[in-house]
C-alpha cells in the first residue's frame, strides 16, 4: 500500500534514509551524505503533502517525494517536455533490506499515475552519474537520458531523464 507520509513516520523515514546513505557510500556513490537528505527535507515534504510511503506487512519499505519542484539546474538541459506539463520525484528510497523487491518501480509508477490524475503529461527526474542502479531502473521503465549538469559541490555530473506519460 502506498499512502501519504505523516509526521509519525518521520523517525522511520530518517532511519531508512541513513541506512541507504551507508549502502550508497559503501557502493562508491557520494550522492547522499550527512547534509542531504536530512530530517528537515523529509519534514518539509510531509508538511507539503508530497512524501509518500510504501508499506508492506505493517512496515515502511520505501518512500518517494512527488511534486512539481523542477530543479533550476534542469534549465541547463534540453528537454522535449515543458516544465509546466511535468512532475518530478526526489529522494526515492527503498530500505536496503527490501531492495530488488519491486518497491522502487511501484513507487515511481504510483507517482506517474498520481500526476496523470492532475493532467500532467510527463516526468523529469535526475540522478547522480555514479548511481548506476537508478540509471538502469529509469531506463528499464521508459525514461530517456536528456543530458547532464554539474553542481558546484560535486566533481561528477548529474544525469537528467524524462518520460512522456501515456
């Protein structure tokens, strides 16, 4: 079941995010660290009703933030779809114990369907160039790479992806 997160979920969300950061760092990716994402990010997501959790057997197995907050860095890329017709997601996280259980795909599919209900026709997302697992997932479910951009605090680029919602 996927539902809106509540403030009661915050400690579990932070715990899962911290476990995920440890796994990502062990796999060689510094995309996330002790400055991002933080409890403050997740609190804001809950406040804005944009954080959704995936529950199974009474436990939170993963979560995703879904909104139309298109990152300003996206303006560096050449997109086929306009920002006003697209949604995006951030902080897609699956508890490391439940990886390879289709939770990430179900969260993304939920997000796409959620935005279609509001008349949006596309998705714009990004991931760090070292996050090969996310890149494979995005490609497998129909996202196409449109380019890359850099952030001052990172040596390597982030990759932008988009998908037209059918």
